[in-house]
DNA sequence: GTGAAAGCGCTAACAT
DNA sequence: ATGTTAGCGCTTTCAC
């Protein structure tokens, strides 16, 4: 076991090139007039010694950390994965490294992570996805925002609602309510009136917005909202499966399902199939997210497309733009992707669907 | 715009608590005897000032950077996403932050990233997935390994073959060849003899191994390998779709498909369906990966399960274990998940499949 | 165009 | 148990 011979420092390079460390630093930074000959000697030394700067030393002496942090609930869900991908790409283009952390939806963990990000002096911290907007949340977020701002980091809220003028945070949202409205209206315009809504956890901002869009659409069509048709739960496949099975078991009447996201839709599809219901002949299903696998579901899923990548890229862009004030607000659009899971509502007397009353 | 009032430093805390910086440092580190009263005063000061350490300063003065880096081709593919998730979780449990970078399969980009990781003094650098094993690759990887080792980082090769004793790198593989063998044997044991292999890019380590497993199984069953049945390409859905369509168009005879991964399988399924072939009655299909959406394909896909999460976790664990030498080697197992896409080969004269000769 | 030197905020000896 | 101090490796005035 040979001594881990210490890495060369800028001083070693300076010595090897016969110049001062200042000159080496300037040459490496590239933003300063340096004689061509000197530069060449330095670059040679760098190569010979296999020198790389120490990012911590650099970050410590003033300049930026070159790090962008993104915090998500979970990295494997396509919703987060695609947003993260957008962040990563844009960060890379901006010469930044990308730190990824997960909270699994735990607010305390989120708090802890934001603290870690402050320690890292990340250039930007991007908080993604829904949260429970309690009083406590507001207060906490306000502290985050200030702490980060003082540490010189930009805070961006991605896919979660704006907090208003007094808090230094950039907001990059997608039109959640609008998307849910469109999805519901799509079903409504196909003649469906009994539409089950498989929502997310009650209280979570994203869930509430989607349910809001659902209600708004119903109201616009003068269809009363039946509480028996809306349920809350985790937006995962198993939950979609269970909630749909339960609806069927209870004998609740419905001709369409608006799933809180595509995972839930996949579960609903499976439950329906198992119960012998045909989609879309007996029951129509519409999803939310438009993740890549949606087109391979059985049948291919009609769903609402969210601009995941763009959400991520925009977040980074806003945070990093030089003259950017904190507290900007952008809202990205959504649109429906029509595939094969929605059809006209079956005639009420056709008897295939629920009870022949 | 108020002055960005500078963040408090350890010195401010020391002053506020009426102690020396050393005491503060020790208290915060927690690994040193400090009088209860003193500790309390310090913690109070920390809270009052909203102090957080500067990770760069800490990293600079000797100790570790608390960072684990993972480099993947692409973050959105479930294969990488799930491995990354395992890495992230284990890193978090070990009190590390997780840096994620993507190469999009570009070896030069990989080189660049490894350099960045050296700058960051990451505790561990985990390179994930297949590579093109050229001479150049070997040489390059050897340089990586030494550069990283000198910077005090552990290098782990995850899901790529070991490089042998002389290179300081930990290898965490899954049984790629074995998995491919099992998949092919599964088809063979169902009576299939004409099995199309939709492989990955030629030259990529992972592709070669899977094709090797395929050939080995065929050979074990004394079935000749027909080059017309094996193709190379990107392991994405579109490629699976196109290659399958092409096979059909050419009139190549086959009763089963071994897809290089589940995305390719999804594409193959779509192409088959479009061509009026039933799966598994006319053609059987087996995938590779077992990503969550596989069970929702039409029909639910029989596939080879890879221990993604475990691969990630193990990589971190090996790299971080105190007494761990560099250059260990672990191989994780795989297994077949049976669903509905494989059935007995159709009787050759049943006429449903390819040419009635 | 180049050098000298003062930190950046922290940890780890080394004292006491 | 606590304090003093010397760096860690780099950037950045300020001189020349």
C-alpha cells in the first residue's frame, strides 16, 4: 500500500510552470489576459501533473458552488424523473452539477434537506411537487426562502403553487387545475355524467387543484358533484386498482374514471379488466401525466400531457439568469393526448355497465 | 434591496456563546466531550443566528466531502432510475448527498464528468451501465481509477464488467449473461426454436453479454444460432417496434422474441398487434429488466427481473465501508418473472404464424 | 502581464 | 473541558 501521494495543488502547478499561483488561477479561470507563452507552460504543467482544481477550495474563496439542487418525493416516478431530467440537462448546459435528494413526501425530511442545501451553498434549490399547505408549511417555507436567500441561493418552487409576493421564491407551475378541467370536460363532452375522480391525498396542493378542475368542469356542465364519486389516496397503481375495485363492489354507478395520474389509471384499467368491464366500451378512463408507458397500456391511455422536461429546464433557467429577480412566476400549459381509453358514454339502458336499474 | 447580510460563521457562534471556535466545532461534530452547559449555550447561539456550517470549508479542511456521485446514461429510463434510487437511498442512510450526472452514452462526456467528480472529491463515484470496451476504454478507465484513487475517491463499476485485479475499482454486477440464458431457455423449454433476439448496440458490454447468454442457451439446446434472427440497435421502444416490423415484413420465420429490454418488448408487442399477430398464441415475447410498467403491457410481460435497487445500494455500501479495499467484486442474481406473454410454440402446421411453408 | 499576500470558514493538532 | 493556531487550496485585491 503506497502512500496516497497527495494530489497536486495549484502551488505545484505554479512551481512546475515557474510562475505564481495567481497566474495559474487566472489562466485556469480563462477570464484574464495572460501571455500566450505563459499560458502554454501552465497548461503543460497541468497536464503533466494531472492537476484538477479543488472545487471546495474554489467555492470557499468566494465564487459560486456550481451546484444546482433538486428535491423530489421520489426519483423513480416518471413525473419526478422527467422533471429531474430537465433540470439536469439545463444545469449541465449552464456548467452546473446536479444534486438530487428525495423526501418521500416527508415535510421534516424536506426541511432537513433544505438545510443541507444551505450548507452546500447551492446556486439554486428546486423544490418539486405537491405539498400540504398548512400554516406550518407557510411559515416553514418562508424561513427556507430567507435562509436560502441569505446564503445566496435561489429558491424555486416547481409544480407547486406560488407563495405570494413577500416570499423570495421563483415559481414554475403547470396548469394543474386547467388540465384537470380539460380532462373532465373531455369526458363530459363524450356524454359522461357519472365520472369517478380518483384523486391524490387530501390536502396536498396538487391533489386539491386537480379536484378543483374536476369540480369546475362538472359545474360548467351543470352536473352536480357527487361525493360518492370522488376519493382520495396515494397516486400509485395499487391505489387505483383498489379504489376502482371498491367502486365496482359497492355498486356505485359511473361510466367514466378520471384518474389522478397515469399510475392510478393503470391500476384502474387492471381492476376494470378483471371485473369484465371493457374500456372504453363500458367505462372510459382518462389519466394525468402522459408518461411514456401510457401509450402501451391496455388500451392505450388518453391522458393529460404535462410539460415535465420544460418544467425542469425553466426552473433552472429562471434561477440562473443573471439579472433575474427572485419571485418571478411562470405557468406552463398542458394538453390532452387522445388515445383509445375514452369513448362516448354507453346508452343508459344498454345494460352493459352498472345496474340495469 | 438590503445588503445580503453575510451568513454567520462559526466565529460568530463562538462569540455569541462565549467560547472558542474549536469548542463550537467539536460540539457540532458531536464526537467529543463537551460540558452540557457549554453545549446548550452553543446550540442556543446556533439557533439564534440560524447558523449552518459551510460544507466547502468543512470539506476543505481535511474531512470527507459527504458526496456520492452516480453517473448514468440517462435518468429517465427505469433501468437507471431504479439503480439511482438505490444509490440515493443508501447514500442518504450513510449521511451522504447524491450527485447525479448523465452521459447519454457519450464516452467523452463520461471522461469530463469523472474529472468534475475528482474536483468535488466525491467519496464515491459510481459508473453505471454498459460501455464500449475498446482499448481506449480500458486505458481511459485505468486513468480514471487512478485519478480518483489519488483524490481519495472510490470508483465503482455498476452493471458493467470487472476490469481485473490491477485496476483499483469495485465491481457490482448483475448476472447479465445468466439472465439472458434463462430467458432464452424459458422460450426454448416452451418449444420455441426460431427465437428472434432484439439486442442492444453491438460492442456495448451489456448487449454482448445478453447476446452471449442467448447463444449459449441455444447451443445448450442444440439449436443453431441464425444470424438473421439477431439484430442490434438502441434499446428503446421505437427500435423494438421497427425491428419487429422489419422482421415481419421480411418474412423471417420466428415464433418467439427475446427483447433486449422491456422498452424494446413494448415496441415489439405494438408491432405484433398491429400486424394481427396474437401474443402469446402466435408469437411469444420475453423482456429484460422488469420495470414496473411491464405488468401493464398488453399482455402483461414475462421478463427477467434485475435487482436494480440492490445494485445501487450495494454499490454505495461497498464503496463506503470503512475497511473495504478497493477492487472487490460482487455479482447479483436475476430471475424470471412469469406473466402472460409466453406460451408453447404454435404447432408448425397450425398456419397462424409465419408462412405455411 | 505577473507576483505577494490576505483571507474564505472550518478542522485538527497541540497546548493548558 | 476548552482555547490557540496552523493550515486546507483557491481567488482576488493591490502592487509593481
